[in-house]
C-alpha cells in the first residue's frame, strides 16, 4: 500500500510541475473562476464546447500541488467527453474524495484520478482536490459568480 501511495504522490508532483492543459482558451465557450480560501488556491477553467461535447478544456491559476495537479488530471480526463460523462465522472470523483478512508475505492472510470484517493485522510485537502471540478461545473452551467469551496 505504501508503494501505491508513493506512486500516487509521484503522479501528483509530476502534474504539479508540468501541468497539462495549463493555458487559456481564447475565446472560450464558457469559463469560470474558483477560489479555495482555506488554502488560497485560485483557478480559472476554460471550456470550448461543440454541441454537447467538451472539445477542449484548460485551466490557469495558482495554488498548492494538489489543486494544480487536480486541474491537470481533470482537464486531461475530460477532453472529448460529453457534459453527461463529465457530470458522472465528477460524481465518482466526489464520492471517492469524501468517502471514509477505510472504504475501498471502486476505480470505475476514475482511471488516473484515483491518485487523489489519498486526500480522504486530510479533509482540508479535499477542497484542494475538488476546486477544479466545482469550477468546471460552474463553467458548464455558465455561472458568473466566483466559485468558493467555503
Ligand atoms: Zn490547496
């Protein structure tokens, strides 16, 4: 288990150092801003839609390693998906990071997103890992207000 944990840690550090899709989309179909006051993470998520398809998705921002890696892995996971698929992935992700630490995780479609399962043991970190997702949802719903995890 500790090997697995180290592997997860490595993936998170890698995505923090070299975040994928770390850029703006100009002009985006939709965008939203998110803020996690507990940690100081700030993120802007950009989406370019083609009908119901998320043709491109990217992010910018500053924050801790977990928030940045989450934006990176989330955008990588969502490109080319439909809004419905994105919603159900968000549900699975949310269930994973909020479940008790001793409950085994169903990988399902989470794939690489499983690296965030470790945040279950650190409630404050759950907000860091979820910020990108809440912000994405706001972008998809075309909400104008800044999303706050508080
Ligand atoms: Zn954070």
